[in-house]
C-alpha cells in the first residue's frame, strides 16, 4: 500500500524551526514559531496552571471517562470567559476539543453535516490550517479581501465589497482578535457593520478565537465577538486555550455553537457529541479541568489575569521597541503601522528573497510570508533586528 506513498510537503514553519536550531551563530533571533516567549526565550507554565494542576493531582479520584462533549463545567467556565452574558445558555451547544485546531476541525465537520454545499470564506491571508482542513474535508472555500500588503493595514473597502457578495447559507470565518498572520484587527464599528451585512444576507459567522487576552484585555478582546452575537441569530465560535493559558501541548479547545432557539441548540448538541464520537470519542480532559479550576477560583483567576497582563504588556513593549528602532534606522514612519496591530504577529512587506537574506546574512528567522512573532524579540535584540530589516527591505 505504501510502496509509492508520497509525504505531503512539510509545514514551512517546521523547516524554519529546524534551521534555527542548527544555526551556530550566537546572536540568532527566532521570530518564527507562534508561541509566547519571555525575555529569556522561555514559554513558561503559568503560575495558576501549576497551582491548579497540583489541586487536580491531589483531589482527582478517577480517570474514568467524562462525556463525549466534554465536561459541562468546562463549557460553562471557558464559554463564560468568551461570551460573558451575551448569549442565553439555552441557546448554546458546546464541545470540548483537542486544542483550537480540534475546535476548528469539528466546526467544519458540523457545517458539512448541516449543509454540505456551504462555502466557507476565509480572510486573505489567514492561518494556513484553515484552508488545509477545509481542503482535507473537501469543502468548498473562497477568500475575502482583508489586508492590504501595500498599506500593511486592514483593506476595509475590499472586505466589505467581498462580504456583500457572500451567498445565503455560506460561512464567513473571522479571527476574534490578534489576526494571524497580520495582527490587523477589526474595530468595534467594523464588527457592527459585519454583523449587519451577515444578518441581512443570511450568512453564518464563524469566529476563531486563539489569542484572547493578548491584544488589549481579556474583556476588550472579545467585545467585537459579543457584539456580533447580539446581532446575528447563529454563530460558531472556536476557542483555543493554548496561548491564553499557555497550555499548548495539553490540547485544550472549545467549540461553541450559538443557535437561534433552545430546540436547535439541543439538536446541535447531539450532533456535536456524535462528531467527537466518530473522531476520537472522548476529548482530552486534564487541561480542560485546569482551565475550569482557574476560572472558578477567585485567587487562581486573579493570578492568571495578572500573569496574562504581563505577557500582553511584554508583547506590546516589543512591538513598540521594534517600531521605534525602525523609525530611527529608516528615518521614516514607514513601519509605524506595527504600533496599531495586536498580538504576537505582524507581517513584514518582505519578498521570499528578503526573508531568505535576513536569515542568511543576519541570522533572523521568520516565516516565508514575512510573518514575525514579536514575542521572539527582547530589549537587547530589537535594535539589531530593526537594523537588519531596514537594510534587507531598503
Ligand atoms: N486558530 C488560529 C488563528 C491560530 O493561530 C491557532 C494557533 N496557531 C489555532 C487556531 C489553533 O491553536 P491550537 O490548536 O494550538 O490550540
């Protein structure tokens, strides 16, 4: 069977990781992989996670199965963090999943079950796995304009022109905050206008939320999503706890399906449990339990919020340090758009050759499309990185 088997092309980010690891230059800078890093290059276990894990270790009496859709207490805890009071609980169906990727996959499976010919519209550009999963499932997809490489800002006119041509029953996939790979986010006014357009056209919004708390605040980062939920009867939300709780390898994710009526929510809940059942049966529970523990305990929650705030401030400080240094190096405001963007990522207007030159000549590593992870910078490396970018992109 596998004699003539051909492996798919490796993920380009894995190649960047490998080349970085093999580079002997001591001053190399990794702006590639999309994880949070401290100033000394670590991706730490958060304090509240450690404390919650200790509690689980001491109090857990069984490793017996939980439920196909996961623990309802987890749905309520993480769902509450995301939606607040925006949606009546009886209109919600929820599914615990292995990470945000699992939630995206199961959301697409649900769409396919409900309407096999629905086209899923993704932003240009988007997180590459959106397209990869849709293609694997054989689902129709198209993209809408979102970001202008010429201005390095949101392409608002293009976005609204394209949304106006999406057909009834199709799905528009949005990023909740900290757009990956551009960092260019929607304003509240944009969310409102999108809500109006999608509800008029009968389009289902799906919101992928992988960085709550990384932009401007835990609550403010979901204000747009909550506004949308108040305007549109049905919304799918996919949540990743990988960054927000630093639980990457424990695989914690949640799919929320907001339905028009309690009856629809009950039917969708049944479908979701079945979708988990025929994929892997029960979702992982350990990380989900840790998240539930943190969000349900006032002290743990306060400590988690404080640590997350520190992470957010560090990312923003590095963003500003790079923008300041680029101003000095270029004597222009050419890179000032960096300041307006959110989260770990921005995208340099660099060609593949320029990205390669940054790696070869300056030991600065990033994804081939010019995406940089600001958390890969430190106060010591920001200036040198800006000098290299200014010279490679001159
Ligand atoms: N969606 C987006 C937009 C992401 O950037 C990521 C993480 N790279 C995910 C989903 C999935 O994250 P995970 O599966 O690691 O929780």
